[in-house]
């Protein structure tokens, strides 16, 4: 039986998904007459929950949910734009026998599963906790705590890999050991 827990974020940690997210949101926003450039997305939106940045772009919440649903629909069209963090997947494989491997992400379940299937990595995770599974998004630690509770693993026996400021804040609030991922090739 495994006695430890490894929690990993998707966007920016396991995969560089800036381009796929940008292209998906750009295509969805165009349907409603809005535009956005890559630099703005990378600096102001990436790593943040859509309910935070879409109202800023659209100056309204009127079509926010429709834009987000379209984004999820278009996401699969751009999966070739993702870059995998091969080193982190090597770490996962090295610790697999002792650690439950859990994805904890603010991304949707559909987009998370799409990217993992595209890269043939879906079966590498014992559990996926996505935005649909929590009430409070990062920087709240709910997703991380939910995984610890699910496996009844203490924070002292949990490691978290994160990249974004809100994700790191959530990870630190959980009390687990945090490894910060900053760029990968």
C-alpha cells in the first residue's frame, strides 16, 4: 500500500499550455467580437481562473460561460501546441511505487483528460481533481486538501508540484512540501 502522495498541477507544471489555452480562448472570444493578443494572455490570464480574467477582457460577465464552453470545445484543436515536462514525468515514474499520483488543476476535467489522452498519460494518474470537483479555486487549498483526505495521507507525507503564484499559495496553505516548477524544455 502506498503511504505518500504527489500532487501535480497541469498547466505550466506538467505541460506548457499557454499556446493551446490562448488559441482556444482567442477563437472562442472571436465568436463574440472580442480579441486578445498572446502577450496579454500570457501575462494577465495564464494560470488564473476564467471567471477572473474573462470579465476583464469582455468588460462584462454576460457571455462568459458561453466563451468558456467554446474554449473547452476548441481546446482539442490545438493540443499539438502543448509542450510536455518530460523531466517531471520521469520523476513521477521514479516515485510511482511509493506515491499516489494525483492531478489537481483549475482546468476543466474535459481539457485535462484531453491533453493527457493526447500525450498518452491519462493512466499515469490515480486520481484527477479538476475545477468541477471543488467549490473554491486556487489560491484556496481545497483541491490539495481534498486529495489528502481522499487517500487519508497527512500533509507531512505529501509533495506538491506547482508553477503559478496562486497555485504555490494554495500548496503552501495546505501545509505540504512544495516544489516550484519554473520553465522546462
